C-alpha cells in the first residue's frame, strides 16, 4: 500500500507543515481507510498565518479595484483548469458524489470568483451627504483588514470560495481554517493559488478547532470572522472573541420544513422533498436539508408512498462512480451521531416507514463495508416535539408530519429553534405569497429546493450575517468643512 500523501498549510505564500510537525489522518468515508495526512496546526501556526496576512494587507488593500479584479479572475481560471482534480479530492475526502463535486460545485466556483472580481469596484463605492454650502459628508467603504473564514466539511471548496473571494475582492487579506475531517481540497486549492496570489494575501491553516481555530479567533489582529458550522461552535467563537470584539457572521445549522399542500404537483413535490432536499448525493449533510416534510392530509398517504418508492430506488455506493446516487457520512463521529437518531426515532415512538439500516448492512459492495453508510430513512409522526423533529441530524433522515390547515402548517414549520430555509409545494400563488411572509426562515423556496440565492442567511439559531463583497467592508463616516 502506498503511503498517504501529506498536504501542507499555506502561510505567507509558502507550503508549511505544522510548526511542531504534527499531522491528522484524513479518512476516506466510503472505505474507512486513511488516504491522506493534513497538518495539525496549533497556536504557532495561527500566529504565523495572522502575521503573514497582516503584512500583506497594506499592499493588497491599496491595489486599484481593477488590479484586484484581474487577480481574482486568474483565481477563477486556476479553479477551472484544476476542477477535475479538486472535485476528485473533495469526493474522496468527504464522500459527496463526483456527480455533484465535478458537475455542480466546481463549475459554480469559477463563476463565484468571477462574480467577486466583477464586484471589486462596488466595494469602494460610498455615499455623499449634502450638509449645505461649505460642508460635505461622505462615507468610504473600507476593508476590515484580516478576515478569518472557518469552514465545515460538507462543502469545503464552496465555503472556502464564498469566504475568500468576496473578502479579497473588498481588499481584505484572508485566512481559511478548513474542517479537520475534510481539509485536503482546501489545502490543495491554497497550494494552486500560490501561483496567482501575492504571498500572505490568502493563507490556509488546518487543524482542530480548539487547537488552531481558537487562537485565530482570539487574535487582536483578526478583524472579522465568518463561520459556517454548528451552533455549538458559534457559541464557542462568540465567547472566545469577547475580549477582542470583532464582527461575526454565523452561518449555522437548520431543521428545514418542506411543506406540501394538497394542490401541489406531486410529480415535482415527491422528488423535491426527497432527492432534491434530504436524500441528496452527500447523504443529507446539508445545512438547509429539508429534514421535516409537512404534508397536507388529503395527499399524505400518496406522498408517503411516492417518497418511499424514491428512497428505495437510491443507490448507495462508491462516490467516485458516476452511477452512485448517495455517498457516505463524512466521519465515524458523525456516523455515530446520525445513527443514534435512528434509535432515538424508534424509541420516541415514530413510525419507521423506510430505511434505518447503517454500516455494512446498508451497502452491498464488500469493498465498502468499512465505510460510514446510512440508508435514506423516513420516519412518520404527528408529534413535532420529538427530538428527531427538533434536533439537527445532518444525515439522510427525514420525518414526515401531517397537517390540515395552512395555519397549522405555518405553526409547525416555525416551531423550531432553527430558521435557515423552507420549501413550499403549491400551485396557488396566494398560498406561496403568504408563506414568503409567514415562514421564519432566511430563504423560502416555492416548487423548488436548494436553488441558492445569495444572501444565504439564517434567523434564530441558524445564525446571522452572510458572505458578500459589501459584507466584507465597513463604512467610515467622513465630514469636511470647506
Ligand atoms: P463544526 O461547527 O463542528 O465545525 C466547523 C468548523 O469550525 C471546523 O473548521 C472546526 O474545526 C471549527 N471549529 C470548531 N470549534 C472551533 C473553535 N472553538 N474555534 C474555532 N473554530 C472551531 O461544524 P461541522 O460539523 O464541520 O459542520 C456541520 C455544521 O455546519 C452543521 O450544523 C451544519 O448545519 C452547518 N453548516 C451550515 C451551513 C450554512 O451555510 N448555514 C453550511 C454548511 C454547514
């Protein structure tokens, strides 16, 4: 067997191992085998990355917008030229199928970086205020300085790009902290971008949250933080940054309702609430996954029948094979988290309508028996207070609940500490418009799901703030007496 490839951090334009040489194993979740090693960074690596980003800030922030835009377009070119390799690394690292990483995620990223390039100029636009003769007020938009993007494992290149491209477009320098479970694609992207970005403008430091993330968060030389992650991490970051306060953007979890009204086109709604929303290529490991399916009673039995039929047709298998419908759960810890809810649902008295098997029992390929497999699983209950209805499972597990009236659907949908997204399936434009208003979520999709429109921002425990060019600037008030 060949030795797993070892990846490096990117600090000040140089590939570097962790200062103390420690590494973390990167496990292929489809097999359970170690396939790569990544740096296990600590306080020294955090300090080095902050110093490099700080040193690079004056020159980068003073570049004319057109010059920054030119560089960001080169980044888009590098991503496009290396898209297949990055997609394969991500698929091997977190189990999202190659159909999605190569077919959807990577093409979208070149587009995102080009968009950020196009918005460089708007980052410098301020307002002017007329104070009367001889007096003028104006606002200047300025970058924050050094920004820190902390990213999760479920969609590394996308979250890396959303946190780096807009921040760089606005003139900030950036540190990306990838998740320990799936850092490889981010580290490789950092390595590739050495060719086009000046040293220190973008830094990538991998390691555990408590070991390298925490010192980055506490640093007085980090001026803004954007986290995509769990509510628990958001709480830790909020506390840790209290002594050196800085703006936070927190893009957190969800328990999204997907509401099917009796007048909906069921041919669209059935795949819409299953393969589009929760039984996805990456096994439902999506922040806005539609994990609660609310179905109006006249179509409840029919929807349950259709959802079961779709779930039964999903093929679990090697995520790097184009024929695979659903990949594994990212890690052993996360697998145990998800499977614990399979037991919880049964214990709580929900009806197990389909699925429920996990590990080797869920996969018929012996070569993948060591992987972290969970079948698409459907529970049914009328009790939205159950833990499986309230807590984020972050796997291919959906709970189906019946409702009678529109008011009841709204009450059930909003009965959650989360408020990230919601889906609505109806032919009635009046219903759709009322749902836009009534649902306490950052996004509402009607007759579709997972069609992301920025800003992707949550309410309640799903967080606040988002990534965009303007969000990476602050507005300075300037007044002049002439
Ligand atoms: P997580 O919160 O465990 O980890 C996210 C990142 O935070 C990792 O890089 C981790 O190392 C880092 N981290 C952990 N503790 C830290 C600390 N004390 N200081 C600094 N950094 C720290 O989340 P996860 O398990 O990787 O991802 C799953 C979660 O992310 C789910 O809750 C999911 O809903 C959420 N998510 C949200 C969105 C969104 O856009 N709203 C998108 C994807 C995932």
